[in-house]
C-alpha cells in the first residue's frame, strides 16, 4: 500500500532550475521523516537532504547547501525539492524516501534509515 512517486525530473542547462515532487500515499505522512538521495552509475547512493516529520528541521549535504531547498505540504502528502543553479555534477537519478519517525534526534542522512522508496526521477544537467 505504501507508495512514493517522484516527478519533475528532466533535462536542463547548467545554471537552470527544476522542481521535484514526491507524492506519498498509503503511509501516515504526518509522522514520516522524508529524504532525497541521488545515484549515478558506479557510485553509492548519495544523501541530498532530509526533512523532519513536522518540516521544522532540515539537513542538507554540503554539495547542495545553498542551491537546493526541501519543503513539505501536509495537505497534499507531498515533499518538494527545489533545485537551483544546477551543475553537470548534479546529474543523477533522484530518489524520494520516507520512514516513520517518533521525533528522535536522528537526522536521517543514511539510506538505511528509510524503509520506503520511490522509483526515482532522472535529472540531467548539460553544459
């Protein structure tokens, strides 16, 4: 029943922007910590950003800090990732992830922290 569906990926020139969405269904969204990861061939899945169940706390990878912004809309059960000033090295499949949270101090930066994953959406940044 649990499902996360990403959308919004595409091809964009360096310096451009994209807005990714992750629509959740079949999960108690209000208690789910959510995160975004990305992966390219031959590399480990890389943490991008996490957001607490309330949206009050966020944690960004150093490589995207100042360029990407995460938010969530509890009325739509959706998490958004705004990608600005994109660079070719941002090219990857971007995955949305979620897991129940009891409000702990865990920042949810590890892929192993999550029990629900979307199928991913491709982001390609050209020079």
